[in-house]
């Protein structure tokens, strides 16, 4: 096991725990807390795998995906987030991430995620997602819809509120809440 893993995460405790657990499993794991440090480390070491936090001290981690792939096109990137949404998951995959996981995540799940690469020749049945036995809750569907409309309006709260026919403050309160469970 010679894979080098770069953890790009602004939560020091989570990052240190993850690095320690990966090193125990034989991986060469390093951590970066900010975008400039992450890019410097990636340029110096060209990691095989990257664990990328979606929210890096208020900035979107998605902007790093093309830059990391430019440094090492064979790099596999898994995006982690505490605020998962379908919109950001689709964006992450389109930009080149191989997987998108919601926190909290254990190390075994994270390592399995790196094995899920998107291959053009993979059969449709192998890539099909399992159908959930329980449909999404109404609260979760509302949250997903708000995220999609917000994304369409490039994060503009006022334009999103107008599109949803909702008061801007009401929308802001909804966005401050954690996403509803499935």
C-alpha cells in the first residue's frame, strides 16, 4: 500500500484523527488546512488520493478539484461535507471527484469510496444506485429544491427568494438549518 493521501480539511481535530487512522493502515497521509497550503503540498507530492472538505473556512472546496487534477490527472478525489445536497454532489462529480460523502464518515467507508471510480466502460447495472426503501421526507425534498434553485442563481439569496416566491429572511433562516434527514 503505497498510496499517498492528502487531507484538505479546516477542522484540525477531524483532520488529525483521519491522518492518524490512515497512517495506522499503512497510507502516507498528510493534512492541509487551507487552499494555498493544499496546492503547495499537492504540487510538491502529487498525491494519489485527496480527501477534500466541501467548505474550507467559508470557501468552496469544489474550486480545488480542477486545480488538483491539473497537478495530477490520475488523482482520485473524494469530497466530504457536513451539508450534503444533490446539487453539490452532482457538481463535485462533474468536476472530477470520484465520490461525495456526508460527514461523519468512518475511515473504512472513506477507503471504499476511493475504489468507486467512474469508468466509461462500466455496465449500467454496476453503476446503478440502490433504490431507497423509504422515499425522501418532505422537509428533505424542500431542502434539496432550495439548494438547486440557489445553485441556479449562483448563490444569490435575493434572486433565489424571488424565484421561490419566498421572503428573503425566511429563505435565510431555512438555509441556516442543517439539512433534513432522508
